[in-house]
C-alpha cells in the first residue's frame, strides 16, 4: 500500500508503476482493498498531530470536522497520545466519535462551536470548510503559545503573533515509515480503518458527482 502523488494522472488505473521505497506492507487483519482507505487520510492526521502540532500527553486538542475521513484518525491518534480530545461533528456522528475516543463532542449543527469550548486548547486542527469568521473565533480558543493546523488550503490558518499562536497550513506528503507505524497500530487493534462505502470501478462517475455535490458519507474504497 502507498500514497501516490496528487499531481499525476492514473488514480483510477488498475495498475501503476510506483517507487518501492514509498510503499509499506498492508495491514494483515483487514481486506487489502480496505487498506486503500488508510494512506492519504492516515498520513494527513499523523503529520498534523505529531509533525506540525507536536501533540503530547496531557494537551487539549480541538478537532474541527472530526466526523470526516481524516477526523476519525485524528481523534483516535490524539487520544492514543494521551490528549484530551474535543471533537466537532453532527448529531449522527456522536456515537462513532465517542467510540473513537473523543472526550467532548460538540454538535456544530446545533450550537456555536467556539462558544461551547469552555477551556482553551493547546491545538486546533481544522478539517472543515468553515467561514473565516468561524475560523478566527475557533483560533481564539487556542491558548497563548498554541498552534492552529489547517487542511483547508483555500483558507489560510489564522495565527496570532502577539499571543505566540502559530498558524500552519498542512500539505500531506508520502512517508513510508509513518505509514508502517499506522499499519502496525491497525494490526495491534489500536487504530480502526473506517470505510463508509465500497463501490465498484464502474460506479466511479457517480462517486465523482456525489463528491462535487458534497454528499459522500466518508471514505470510499473503489474496487476493480
């Protein structure tokens, strides 16, 4: 399994030539097709938490957009690192986020998220397409010296130089060693690979249409 470059064509190809150094052995305990759901989102979560946010035991983290594909891994990994995890999602994702380890769950469809956070966090991980005003309000709940990591590249992460809050925009990259660590955690039962749907290759046009409409339920695996 591996993470192939975004800039190259061929994402729906049945065969591909790839640098062997970028590959890792797939998890042994799940179907090989399901393993395809791990690299992009798993590496995004890992790099956000541990490379950029430098998350450590006892810190508080807000995962905004926790019910999405990256968010599920971020919640699991942050909890495993000993963090206090504040997750946002809709009411329908409440039980899943709780099972993944969230300590607090805020329903963004029913309340103002920034107002619902009663104690500053060390880290804000934003995975959701929120408005600039909402982003600024959430960043304001990060303590002095904290960090804001953002994956929505069309909207820069708001930092605050006066308070020492760093704003970081994340661009995920391939990393076979990190991928191998994620696989090891899956095999030990410490990390769950969440598959929303499995679709056949012939249905790919419909998947793209649903993605454009914003109606996909989570991570999909396309099978030949």
